[in-house]
């Protein structure tokens, strides 16, 4: 079930108690996230063209193909854009967000067949294009990515739920999302032995995945897989793959109360992105020196 306003409030409080340094940012993201829930509850989210053929879904799953291609979806771009603009208004109320509000609004002005180009880039996980837009408009790229994902979120939560209700996840053993094909953004460990689930960066679907395997390149060579923990912080780790130089932030739900609410848990673990990035950079430098 998608998280409601009460779940978001409890999560914000939990993160703030656990790590006070994140209090301000998670409260802000919590406010943005609550706006997406209001849109979901408004009755404006309709997916009449989402036809799910169970036999086709089973075949696609067995072949390792996701249920749908996000770029081919006919979304209600008027509702998406309206939510995006409301989110920008909330950003503009913050002192450090006022300078970006104008640029963030301009980001969705360029359209193609009625679809904002930058939102199409988000559907395609084309982060280079989004970063180029952010640079051209003098806005922070992480803020733009966050607003794009949040404005799409009400639709994709419904899509993910509809697909997962008809999908046998026991047939799926791939690192990309079984619903939309996007890469995972985070993982969690739970239950006896710490079973692993991946969480999609776009639709937030969760699916089980082998623990000692890289979801990005499917490498299962234990010598090339490792993990890091933040100092004095229980329940969080970063899983690293030296073959493809990718990483995945992981929450251990045996030590930290759930549920995972991806937009909040992602921003509340930015320090792990820094740790992982530095580790990979150090390895690259070591390799260069060795050559």
C-alpha cells in the first residue's frame, strides 16, 4: 500500500530523531511528498489505457522484460504539470529555493507532442539531459530530479500496484524493475537471514533479489562485491561492485523501523552517496596509478 500522510509524518519524525542533521531537509521533502498524496487522493489519477494481459505479462517476466515502457505511457500531463508547479511553489517558499523557482518553472516549458521534454527525460532515466537542463537554468540538479519524480509519483504508484497485483515475482530475478525497467535506487534487508528487496528509482516498486549479486551488472563474484558502513550508524550500508563501479544504498529493516518511503529515505542517506562516491573515486585513482 502507498504511504499516506500519517506514514510520511511518522517517517519524518523517525528520521529526525535518528539523525537530527537531516531534520530540516526531511521535513521539506515530507511536505512535498504530502502534496503528491493529496493529488493521489483527489480522484484525478486515471489510467484507463493501462491494459494488463496476464499471459503477456508472464511471458515478459520469463524473458526478463519489464511489464511496460514508461516512455510509451499516455499520462495526464496536465495533472502532472499542475502538481509539478505546486511543488515548485513550495520550493519557492524556502529562502534557499526562491532563486531556483523561476528556473524550475521554465524547465517544463519546452514540450514535445504535449509532453514536457524534461519529464520525458525523467521517464527515460536520462539524467544527463536533466542535468544539462538544470545547468542551463541555474537550478540544482538533485532538486529538479526530485520534483520531476514527485510530480510523476501519483501515477506510477498506481501503475506499479496494478502491475504487481498481476505479476508473479518468483519468476523475476533481474536487477532492473519488473514494472518499468528502471534501475533500483535503494535496497532493504528484512526477515530471517536478511532477505533483500530492491526499490525502483521511478515507480518505487519493490522486488526480491539475490543478496550477493550486483543488480546493475548481475555480477555474483564475491571477490568483486563489498560493502561499507557509515561510522557509528547501525542499519545502513552501501553495497559496492568493483566490476561496474556502481553502488546501492541499503537499509536493514531488522535494525531500523520501516516502511521504506523512497523519497525520504533517499535524501536522509545522502551521506552514504558521498561515502560511496569517494570510495569509487579512490579506487579509480588507485587503478590509474597502477597503470
